[in-house]
C-alpha cells in the first residue's frame, strides 16, 4: 500500500497543528481524505501530532481496510463522503466548543469571523443515531458538535477542515469570555 505523498504530508501537518493548538489530546481525534470510492484515514488510537505512514489505513467502500485498524469513527467518515461533496474530514476536541455543547442545540457565533465562516453550528446528542445525525448535519453545515465530545468539520481539503475547527474554537472561546464577563458584572 503506497500512500500518496500529498495525503501523507497533509495528514502529518494538520495532525501536528491540531495537537500543538491543544485541539486534541495526545491520542485523540482523527483525520481522513477521500480517495475515489475509498478513503485514507488515521488508525484507531494514533497520535495525530506524530503521524507516520504505518498509522494510516485505506478503507474501501466495502469496509475492508489495508494498514492498521482504522479509526472507530470510520463509519461516520464514510457516511459524510456518501452524503456530501467533501474531500476531507477532521475530528477534534476543541475545549470551549465542547463545553458549550452541553447547553445548546445550536451554537450561533457572536463574533464576526464566526458568523461569516460558520453561520451556525448544530449540536448532536450522542446515541444510537449519532452517525446518521452528524452526517446529515454536515450536508448543510461546515462543522458540527457532538455534545460533550468534540467537533467534526468537512472541507475540500484537510486544511479547510482545520480552518473550520479553529474558527469554531475561537468563536466558542469568545462566547465563553463574554459569559464570564457578564457573570462578573452581575455578581
Ligand atoms: Zn473524539
């Protein structure tokens, strides 16, 4: 199995950025890139900040894989590629966005960048239908939150998906700071 150089480079660089920006733990999150009817995806439990070729799996449309056991989110990645024109998908654990996900069904950024890029971010509750609900939400949104867990962003490249994850976390952090400031004023 030969991983295209561009696929490997994007996974390594975006994975390292996600880790260095504290958007995933050492072993959290996952990444994939569409490859025709197949997809390249990070192996289950791999360290996004230290990806090597041996950590990347190729999964066919029939579910068979070459390489290490693929991410436990593989079914979701396949569902998103089946429903959307996305070429890449990124899953991370942005902490302010995840904290806000407990309290809302829809996160609407208050900052101008967030409004411009994301408009609104649906929050899906974990449960037996979460794969279908997350994939369906990604048909009409760039990024979605799984309540109490993290975010999934689609893009034409991993770089675009990274942009939406970082935009979401920036918007959520700003919303959090406003809440803290308002609480201090009222206190
Ligand atoms: Zn996760």
